[in-house]
């Protein structure tokens, strides 16, 4: 199993770079960041520094979207980084939750994601792509260039699209039941489309908080540091409930049930451990969606996820123990899982 680190691009950028360096030293192979231009600093500028100060780390957004950047600019940015540092980028893409809503726009449609994935992947490889009637190609992309495109998804139509067209599937929660359910949906779609399901990489991303013991006090603190994640996922779940209803065979109630008490959401606190808009998230959801507890408990959950077909676990590291979690994964958890 590969491991990734997910950060917000809060200033100073030097700290983001330093944490990514620390992650690589501890055996992480991927470095991801949020991409929301109003809320955080520009990630692609920072990727250049991360790549320059690491040896093998692959970097990319978790996730960008087809609405805030034109597709040829997105592809050119990735292709430039790859030309400078080797094929060390991955394009994580989704509908655009915070990035679009903070700018007063709605998340994009799945049809737009499908079109964007094709264009960004092709241009990043030096191939031709149709920009709505104008066919273009980057003449400076050298042979051998690659740009995998991984899609974030929760709902049935998005899972289907990920299986049919994406190089990888990003699932932002670590609940074993829902992971199994969604991986099956993606693989079934890949198979129906004539693809080898094994060609679609699976990345599960969630907060991880390693405690010294499993005392009630330690677990309570860990839950409070990670409760924000249930609120972030709840934004996507609310969209699914609005589309399919609270009780629908299309979406498992294990995912939709917990947002009944959700009142509102202020993106000014998005992805932060002190988010005041996540009081509705119960402890059960934190325990299911996140990895909290002792190193041994992390190892057990990660082993179970790997057996379900997860190729990468990406650690959301937004809490009060950033360095400690990176180091605990490097010294104890990654060696045990991959031993």
C-alpha cells in the first residue's frame, strides 16, 4: 500500500514544503493538497517547491475541478512540472465543492468532468485534444510524458464515471463498509466499460490521529481534532440527499443518515479542526470515517482496507499533531502494513 500526505496550502508555504519533505523521509510516496483559490494559497506554485526539495514524491491536488481553471491551463501546468521534475504529478479532480461555492458558483456537472478529464490527460501526454471545436496540442511535451487523472466520487453516477474513465478513484472516507461498497461500484463500471478494473487505482483519504493509548480521554481528544472531516464529507452527502432523497437504494443510508442535524456550513472554517459547523457529526461517524487510536488500531484498519483493494491511504493531516502523526506512520505504521 502506498501512503500520501494531504495538506491545506496555508501560509507559510515553507511549512507545507517542510511537512512534505518530512513525509517523504518517513516513507510517504504522495503529497496532496487542497485546491481552493480563495481559501488557500495557489497550490501549483507550491508544488514546484515541493518537487524541487524532494526526490521521488508525486504531488497533486485533492482535488482540482474543471470550473475554476481552463483545462488547457491546468494541463499545461501539470505538463510543465513533469517536464521540469520527471513524471511526478497526478491530477486529482472533482466537481469543486469549496472552490466553486466560495466563488459563488455551483459545482460542475459530471459531463463537464468527463470532458475535462479527457482533455487534461491527453494534453498532459503531448496528445491532441478538442477544446470545443479547436484541436490543440502542446508541441513542447516530450515523448514519455504521463499524467494520470484520478477522480473523487461518492454518488452512483460519479462512481460509474470514475470506473469508466478515470485512472484512479479517490474516496474521502475510511469506513470499511462504504469503501467496499464504492470500490465494487467503480470496478463493476470499469468492467462494463471493457476496462480491466485493476487499471483503476484506489485511494482512500481520511484524517489520521495516532494516540498514545486507547483511554477515553485520548480518544475524545482525537475525535475533536478530526470531527471537521464529517462536516466536509457532509457537504457532498447533502448534495446526494438533495438528488436522490434520504432513503434511496442509490445511496447507502450508512452514508446519508448522519446529516439530519446539519444546519449550515461556513467555508471559512473548511477543513479545520476548530470548525464550529460540525457539532452535528456524532462520534460514531468520526470513528468510522477517520483513523483514530493507537498505532496498532491504525495498522488493523489499514490492513483491512488493503484487503478490500485500496492501493493508497492518504492522511489528512489537519490537526494539532501533524509532525507526530507523520513520524508515527513512518516509524511504526507503514513498516507494519507493508512488512
